C-alpha cells in the first residue's frame, strides 16, 4: 500500500499504470526523488524513498510473472482484511 502511495497511484490502479509510474519515478536521481516525495499528498519517510523504487519494480515484475494482465488487472491493494491489519500488504484478487 505504501509503495502505491509513493507512486501516487490508487489502490486499484492497473498494472500498466503502476509500471508506468514506477518507471517514471524510479528514473529520478536522489535529489529529484526528494523533491518528488516532498510534493506527494503524504510524503514518505526519506529513509524509504529509494527502497520504494525497488519494491515497485519488484511488485510489477512479480505480478507480470504470475500472468496478471497489464490492463483491467483485478487487483486491490489493502492494508487490512476483514478488519485485521495485514503485516506488509495484501493483494486481493478477483
């Protein structure tokens, strides 16, 4: 969920949207990333700015590897399931 927030995409964004945002954001150098982060609706802790790029690219690659389509991806990123907090993130499918 935090990675999607860092990319400034919705929790129901298509995989293509997430991939495009990750490519755009992760091409920035550290100075540019700091400026980008500061302009987010909810800026992230600066210590995690660089790891968010890895997490974003890894998430996209993993979901593509499992065969999820680029468009109309049936995913919703959530922080809790039935009121119970998920440690990390859950990807709800279908």
